C-alpha cells in the first residue's frame, strides 16, 4: 500500500511535522510505501489560478499541479497532517486540495454533474490544536471541520474516510513527554488502522 502524507506547517521543527514523520515511520514499518509532501518546505503555491477553473474555454493546470498529481497517482491512502488555525486547516492545505484534487484528478465532468475518480482509495486525517480536545469536540468545531473538509472531499472524490484523529492541548512549552505521547498515539493509529490485512484489501 502506498501512502501520500500531505503535511502543512511552516515550522519543520513543529509537532505537526514530527507527527507526519512518525506516520511515515509507522507505515514503513508495516512494509508500506510512503511519499511525503511537506507543502511549506516545497513552497507550494496554494492560490487557485483563473486558468484552472473549468469554463467554456476549458481549463489548464500549472506544472506544479501536474507534478503533484503524478506523484500522487498511485497512492492508495491520502493522509493529511495539519494544525487547526481558527478551527480550520491552514490556507496552504486548502489551496493544495483546491488545485490538486480538482477536475481531472479528484473528479471528472459528466452530464449534469461530476463523477469521482479516486474510488477505492482512502483518506485519514490528523489535526492538532492548542484548544483542549474536549472543547474542539463539544463545541462542534471538529464535527463541522469533518463535514466541510474530510467528508465533502471524500464524497466528491470517491474516497473512503477511515478516521480523523484530533489531538488538542498542543501549546508552546509542551513537555517532551507530552510530545512523545502524541507521536506514540500517531504510530499506534497507523498500526491499528493499516496493520490488519483486511483493511488494505477493502
């Protein structure tokens, strides 16, 4: 199984980036392949271009989008790893989805609408916030995020939504022990989700 790990945090020393690395290590330990797309380190341009919006004259994607699609074409799992900023993914990640998972990769036009192009592939998300996890859930912030981001993307592209693991209380000065616990949780989630051959075969 090949995992495309898409991470969005401007600080390479952040817990978010460490979590993406932990995910990659855990998937590799299972014998899976990984490709990591660190959007900030890549300098990916998240701004949707006018030419990329389907219209009467057609549409055309930039070379950066075509390269991402090439790298992700044989991925069987898309893993998003990111912080919550104002209860939403970073604009960098939203822009990546807007440009890369759009027409021609995530879905195709058909009379009266679109059809998904990524059926059979899977989606899993890991998000982090400074707010306590209980608040993010009880306030409705996490269910709302999952509805407008994870579940919508899955529905449009035909992905199977496996899980959204959110970890709160990620604040400046967090202890090394707490960081280690988070990374252990990420590794455990990967092993738990993908360690069973039945999941890989679904």
